C-alpha cells in the first residue's frame, strides 16, 4: 500500500471509530466536579416539572406559587429563568414564610443520590 492510500485508510478508520463510539452522557459532562455546593439542610427534595409561565411550579404533583424573588439554580449553580427549565428535574426547594417557592436548586445525579439529613 502506498503512502497516500495508507494515510487515507488511517483517516477513514479514525472517523468511523469516532462515529461508532457511544455518546457520553450529557448530564455527566455538565456536572461540576471541582466544587461542591452548600445546599441547605432544611430544603425539601422533589421532582420539579418545567414551569409553564403562569407564576406557579409543580413539585411532586403539588402546585406551588413562585415568590416574586424566586431563584432557580441550574446544575452548574447558575441562576436560570423558569422558562429555561425544559425537562423534569430532581430539585431541592425552599418555600418562604407565605408558602411560595423562594429557592430551587436543580440537582446533579451525585447530589440527588446523596443522603439528605432529616
């Protein structure tokens, strides 16, 4: 086999190997590994559905009002708008004194599986 044919074979086999490799789990790619978040012990854990934009959020099949100052934190600990939540997420949440959701933390897989203090 001459050099151009060998080079072409190497490039094509490398492309085929890359195309056939399984895709990495995007949640694990986006999971921060360097710094653990300080999550409040008094927060409750649940599954939040994507908000529909009516000022309410559904967590564990219960409809909660969102406080005017509500913060939703992504898995990367960034503040996100409610409309940016596109899929059901395992979360920790804190209601305020009036019963509205005040803070929400979307959990990474390792945070969700970690035991919570009672």
